[in-house]
């Protein structure tokens, strides 16, 4: 077993492919993305196939998931935002299940690669821009002009608002990526302490209880973070969509 | 005779469905109120958000400034200026998130 804490994030090519000079090999990352999508769609299709008035356990779990995301979206973006429900629901489930898959030993964490999280956040960002300009035209730019600001400091305020707007996809993607990466590295480092300490004889084995306890605690924390990151990502998506639907608020 | 029985059974069922509907409505209303004032697990979520919101704004500011410097050959002044604006935007983001300042994007929701 490799003791290198970064080793777990290495991409391995399962099926090397190259088309037009582009490397599109099927890697372990692709494998886990496919597994995530297959698992979520498979579960939801299976769970809702009964369509019972009185739901089975699986169906009521699917319904709870639906209600949870629908409630989040309705709270943030109003009933108009429900048009984006399929996108938001898919994002939530993809991130949640990918994060949870990452918690299995020897599994690959898809969301610990920044290219994945940037792709997801750019999807949201471009949707917000597209919907905003499509629905409001140039009125969408009102987003950058807060009402009731004196003309004299307007350029400054607009510049700040634009920076704050452009910072969104970055903070959106880096948050998810950094939390998953840092969490898994910490977990691995503390677990590594247990192994290397216990090779120092009896005293070492006694001492290795401390990092062991830490690892147990961190594992629980990581499960919480895995869920919360999916939740935060989805909640922010809803808030950004709300800005696209109602820019300026007037 | 059987018909009369069936009707009364139907009525009974309708009445029970109606009462179930009423109870569901009440619960839903209570749930909505609860969900709008629940501070539970969003606290930790907010903590995770705070730092990245702040850092991202500074990075974007610096990147914009660097780009302008490259285009206009004014290094390093645009970068300094925009990094400062980035700091301001970062502080603004954090304060908005913490609810210290009203968020102009979300004004409509507050007014409702």
C-alpha cells in the first residue's frame, strides 16, 4: 500500500484513447463518474418505478431527495426557478454520490480534481449568464448597479460588484475541490501515522492509538463534509439562478 | 340497500381524505415556517464558504489587474489597484454572507 498521500489522486488510464491529438482515455476518474451516474439514475429509476400511492422504503427515500432539493430551490429562487430543477437535482446527486464514493477505501474521488469542479461551476456560471441575458437582455447588467449609490462612487462600486460576481465560479469550484482534496490527504496522513508508529514496538503501538482516534473522528467529519459540500454547492447554484431570474430585484 | 351503503362509505372516505388534506396543509405550513428559520447545519456550511469567498475575490481582482497590466503595459499599478478592489469585494462578500450588509441581489426576496 502506497504511503504517499497524493497517490490516491493519480489518474490511471484503463482504456487509452486518442482522437485528433486529444487524449480522451477512459481513466479511473471516468470510471467513477460513470459509476456515479449509473448508480444515481439506476437507483432513482428503480425506486420510482413502482409509483405507489403508499411509497415503499426506496420510493420514499427518492421522494425525500426530491423534496429536499425542490425545497432548497423554491426557497432560493421562487417557483420560477423550478424550471432549473432537473439541472440542480442532477448536480446535487452527482456531487453527493461522487463525494460519498470517495469515502470508500481504494475508491477514487472524482470531485478532488479541480477540472471536474471547474467544469461543474462553469456550467452553473454560464447558465446564469445565458439565462440572465436571454430573459432580461441588458437589464441583467443591473445586477452590478446597486440602487441608491451616489453617482460619484458608482464606478468604484460597479468595479467591486463585477469582481465579486466573477469570483463566484472560482470560489464555487475551489471550495468543493479543496475540501475534498484536503480532507482525503489529512485522512491518509493520519492513517499513515498509525502504520509508521506501530512499527516502533510496544510503545509505538500504544502511541498509535492517538492518530487512530483522530482518523476515526476525521472519517466521521469527512462524511459530514461530503454531504455539506454537495449541499453548499447546490444552495449556491440556487442563489445564483435566483440572480439570473431576478437581477437587481426591482 | 347496498348502494346506500356504498354511498355512505364513499362519503366517509371523502371526509377522511378531506381531514387528511387539512392536516397535511397545516403540517406543510408549519414546516415552511420551520425551514425558513432553521439555522442548524448551515452554520458549518457557512464556515466552509467564508474563506473561499474572500480569497476568490482577491484572486480575481489580482488576475484582472495583471491582465490590464499586460495589455496596457502599466505594470504594476493596475494589479495593485485591482487587488485592492478585490480585497474590498472579498470583504463585501463575507459581510453579505454573514448578513451584516443587505445583499442587493436578494432585495426582492426580503421585500416580499
